[in-house]
């Protein structure tokens, strides 16, 4: 008999992160920090790219909510 139990992530926010269009920006930022020994000043471009991507994602979500494609809880 196959195990049909649905696996939920240890951290619920992890699933939302993986669904984000900004995941590549997130990973690039983390990689930069790792390669620069956590020198944030060397990674500012990655942070800015992430921030802009999240802004566009948020705007797209609000537009979808306004036309009824998503609820506020999504």
C-alpha cells in the first residue's frame, strides 16, 4: 500500500517562498552573501532586484484580487 499522507513543509512559509516569482532573486541574494562572507555591501544589486521583483509580485496579486481572481487569504 502506498503512503498517501500529504507532506506539509516544516515551515509553512517555505511553500509560499517556493511559489514566489522572486525565488531566483532570493537564491541569488543568499548565494552572494555566502560568497562575500556576509558582506552586504557587495550584494546590494541582488537585494534591489529582489525588492523590485517582490514589488511587482505584490502589485500583480493586488490586481488579481481586485478583479476577483484571488481572495485576500491566498
